[in-house]
C-alpha cells in the first residue's frame, strides 16, 4: 500500500486541503552547487492541493524560509528591462493616485534590489523596504533606498508603525505567494496601514497557470497560487476587502490585487469581472485542477520524448535561463546533462555551478554563442520576446527554440 497523504490543513482558513498534483522530490530551486560538492542536498516533496473551504491553492509541504531567502538569494528584480519598466509604472501609479497626502509613506515587503522603490525615492517620498536577503538589500541601499534586512511580519510592522506612523500603501511583488503564514502578514498590515490605505500585491495567477499548463510556476518559493476567489476569501478572513484587480502580462501572467480595510472603499467592476470569469471557467473547481494535473503529465512525457529523440539524432541541445522555475521542470521530468548539455545564464552567482537536483552545468551567456547549439530549451519562457530579440543570430543560423508552455513545441 502506498503511504496515505497526511491530512493537510489550509494555511489561511484551516480547512481541509485536497492534493491534486504531485511533482515529486524537489531540491531548493536556487540551490546551485559547486560541481565538486559532495554535501547532501536538501529535498522536499512538492505537491499542490486546494482548500475545500476557501479554495486557496497551496503547497502541501513548506520549506523553512531561512533556507530560501538568505544572504546569497540570487534573483535580482532589476535584471530585466521589461521588469524595470513594469515597476517604474507601478511606482508612478502610487505617486499619482495613493500618495496625495502631506508627507506620505510607502512600505514594500520583499523590495529585492529596490527596483520599485527607486522611483519613489527619486520623487522624494518617504519609504521603507523590508528585504530578508541581505545581498539584494545591499544593492537597494547602494541607490539610497531605505531598507531593513528583515521579514515583514506582525512584530516588525508594528515597530515601524510606532516609529514612523501609518503607511498609505503597503506593496509586495512576488512576495505574498512566498509566505505560508499569512495571518502574521495581515496583522502586520493591520498595524501599519493608514485607515484609508491600500495593501497591494501581485503574484503569479492560477488562471494563467492552468490556461498555460505552466506547472513550473510551482516551486518551493511559490507556496500559494492565488485566484480572485481565494484572495477575496483570504482578505475577508483577516478583516480586509478585495477592492481592485489588474491582469498583468509579467512573469507568465499575474494579477495585482488591491485590498483595503473592510468597508473603506467600493470594489471596482474589475473585481466582479474576474470572479465571474473564474466561475465561468470553473477555475476553483477540483475537477479543473485535476485536469490541469493530467495536462502536466502530458507535457512532461512530450518534452522528455522530444529531448531523447534530438539527443539520439546527435543534436546539441542546451537550455537558456537557469531559472528557479527550471528546477521543477528538470527534477519532475528527470532532465539532466544526458539530455541537456548545459544551461546558459547571465547571473554570475549561478555560473560554473551545477543546477539543483539534476546537476546540469551552468555556463555564462557567451557559451551560448560558442558554438551556437542546434536547439535551445527556453526555461526563461516568461521573457521569451526579450530573449528571442536579443538572440536573433541564433535563429538566423538555423537554431531552434524549444518551448513547453502551453505545450511542447519547436519554434
Ligand atoms: Zn482555506
């Protein structure tokens, strides 16, 4: 008899979580190793379920946060021109619509290298970033941005409220979905937010994940996969209200959720629109999510079959972008250096190391051109347009991209 999955309770409401997809044993997504390292790797079971009460989709096992967000956290938000433009737009929107009070104050949790707060700082507006990973926090400080190397939680937020007064905006990008203890976050927001302030966060959207079968959005850092319905339920559970939503194209499809204190603002028509769309597609239904799980298995089988065939034909196949997402793909599909010779990545901290779990060598971007491979598996598919424009020469010389989102195809 296989082991019965242990009963898992929802990290928001305490309801029962039904597992619908098991992605197997996975390493930490950013645990790139020295090639000669013999230290044991940390693995955990990556599986996803849905709460039968509030519909929140979440991992059934969480990784201790200190293992993920540490001194050497390798992801810099300002590494992409598209993302820099995105966050400048976010900042200008806050400056135009939310900060029109005397001496406004804006707080960001998980501010990374300060890509959003840089615009706020240039406008001379009082601000504070929380960032537990000191390497990226230092990069923000170097630009004159105020940062605390700390996790945003009830205690740290209350201390800021006592010292600096209430915040008109609390913002988080690709951070809320990382945090498996939302109660402490919401208590912190409750302590720090001005009565008419907004709590705004943007994260990968379950609707895009299901529509694109982008199962690689599921990895250690993405504990929650939010939908309009589940965020509305979470907001209400903690005394807040979902008052606006924006669909975003970044990171493969996200939604920006705007929350206010219950009764403080009138919800926009966009909220009702997103909820109606989710009802129509059955996004929150367990049957939809199980069907998504079946599609994931099909993508895995197709991708492995293609890579085996190309390798058997003698083609040079490499990968592009040693992303956090790619850990899920390589480890779930069983793709190692025997199928993908190496992966090229522009992050110096990853270069000349091997990928977590499957140990594919990571080389700098110059290796991509020396020689150009026959095929390049695009792990950084969320930056596809930017990358394909940059690597036009690869295609001109007959190279072909392999994508697996929404299905496996050679481009
Ligand atoms: Zn729940």
